[in-house]
């Protein structure tokens, strides 16, 4: 285990200039610990700073947002206790994305559903996890599909091509985190990003999160004259314009495992009008899409009532 402490999150983010529409969802964020109550996984690859639910809910209000989708991160492994605790405290204002192993019991899945979990995350990023075999993941996907859940996938651009046959076998909606982590230095006109756009065009059940400009940007925070992460705008804007009903946005607070700098969460909200340029598109990105995916009741779900 590599036990590295990452940068603490910004405890004094700016108030964004952009006002999100009523009901806006931060569809990618995490809760960590507190470690004393919810210990981190022994096999974790980094140790985060505690980022408890109260801080997340306070940030939601500060940024003018209404709801959260809380994603289980690798440092908590398959122990979803901190996530469930946050979901229980948030009531209808949060939904969850869990990480489970193949031996998860049906009754545990039902309990997660009752708490507000609506997806599982498959993490293919080798620096974060020991990646599970695809046959195991496919088995999990088939089980959670019965609950009406979907699959959230985290992978890096270099690994995408090799995983496409697997992704295309998944019997659910598939949400690809952080735009598939494109290489920003290549530009949005490069064939690699075009392939990602084609992948979404060809697979109507594939969605993506236009999130994490702070991880992808080479330019980094702006100078006052230029906005933060301006070099990521063409990528995110392309996806929002091309797939307005299959994109999600999130802060990624508390930005686990960031080493270069800690973003200002207010500036991340101000990234939204740069990538979604009219009110209809903003409402789709921030309200309609996440509500449809995480708050709708699925008639096909079984055993979860
Ligand atoms: C993210 C990104 C990262 C970490 C995790 O599960 C995780 O530990 O997702 C990362 O290091 O790129 O989405 O929060």
C-alpha cells in the first residue's frame, strides 16, 4: 500500500458568479471518513483528508446547488458505510454510486437501493485499484440491472479502446467519468477525442460526465483575465452540444488524490456557462439529466420496495 496524503480541499471557495438553475445536481462528489468512524480501506492507494458529509452539504449550499450524487471512491474500497451514512442524512437530496464485490448479497444490494444508491462504479484506473476481471464485472452489472441501476465507469484515455467491447456488453446505461480523461494536449480535433465522440454517438446508452477540468487541464487555474481550465472548454462543450441529454456535471469535491493544486469550487461552477451556453442546455445538464438518471423510479426494479 502506498499511503500518501493528498492536498487538503479549499475550505474557502469563492461564491460563483454563475447562478445554477433551481434543483441543480452536483453529480460527482465524494465523502471521506471521518476516518475514525469510517476507516479507509487497507488496500487503498492514497489516504485522503477527512471530507465528512456536513462539509459536502455546506458546500452544496454555498455553491447554490440543490442535490448531490455521491460516488464511492477507491480509498473506501467496497465498504460503502460512509456513503450510506451520508445518503441517510441527506434524505432525498442525495443519491449514491457504490462499489461492490462479486460476493455482495442480494439483500445488501436492496439495502443500498433503499439508502439511495442507483449505480455501481467500475474503476479501471490501475494507479487506484487492482482491476477486477471483466467477467466478474459483467456478472455484477447483470445483477444490478434488475434494480434499475446503471454502471459508472472510470478509465483513462489510453485504456478506453481495449475496454469498448466490454462496455458494449453492459446491459445498463453506462456513464463514463470525466469525459474518458482525454489528453488535452492533443486538442479536441484529434482523432482520439473524435473516437470518444463517435463512441457516444454509436451507443445511445452511453453518457458522460463533463467533470474534472482541474485534473485534465494543462493550463490550470486562470489568471483573472482567462477563466480557470480554459483549455478543457472545447472538449466539454463539444460533448454538451452533441449529447445534451446524456451529460452530467459534478465538482469532484474534495478532489481526491490531486497533487498539482486544489481547485476553487466556485470557479468550477463558473466553468458551467462556458460549456453549456444557454439556459435550456444548462437545465438539461444540471437538473433534467441527473434527475432522470438518479431520481426516477424504475418500473423494472425488483425486490427494492
Ligand atoms: C475521481 C478521481 C480520482 C480518484 C478516484 O476512486 C477514486 O479514488 O475516483 C483520481 O485519482 O483520478 O473521480 O475522484
